[in-house]
C-alpha cells in the first residue's frame, strides 16, 4: 500500500482540528497507509530577532529531518512552492505511488521551514498564496490528499 507520512511541527491546538484530522485519516485509510508524525515546537518570543527565528526553525526542522528516511520523497509545504490544482496533485500522487517510495509531506511551525529541510525536499508545494496557520495547513493538505485519491479512483467527490 502507498505510504504517506505528514511530518509537522507542533500538535493540533483545538479539538475541531483534531476531529477533522481523525476524519480524514479514517477516509484516507482506504487509499494509503498514512502516518502523522508531530515534532515539538519551540517557543518563539514575539520580539525575536531574525537570527533567533532562524535558530528556532533549525531546531524544529532538525527534529523533522530525524523522522525522514534517506529514500523518502520529501515534499515541503512552502509559500515559495508550486501551486497545483487538485487534478494536478492527484497526478503527482499517482507518480509518487509508481516510484514505490514513501512520500513525506513536511509542514513547518509558525516560522516556516529551515533551509536545511528545504534542501532535503524533492519538491515544494504551496497550498495557497494566502497564509494559513500550520494547523489549518495540515487539514487542508489532508483534504487535498483525500480529494486526489478520489479523483484517481474516479469516485465522486471532486467538483
């Protein structure tokens, strides 16, 4: 079965996000072996300097890098990444599945991803040019993965 891991910084903060995640994990279980791997976030002071923010991102992303295997296809969710339509993402999922390797989507914390993890990524995707909380980004990614699998299975859902 196609393996997907979502590696992300921090836990989902509200119960409605946790409920949405649980629902999509359940729905996706028909199509893939999905793991969600959360790493602890670092507390970022509101007035942190750019240098401190970079240190925080490096610490968070070092934890994420520990969760990746050398042969993983790593897809970073990043504002500078490519924006895809849902059918284009569905095609990417097919392409990834054909490679027979685990795909790891990485979602940074409130400060984003470090250059270290961006360099490790095979691809960078942008969910939207709008900014979302990392909690929302996780739910949006789960929904788009589900939509992509439904498209690939020619099942009704995508309109």
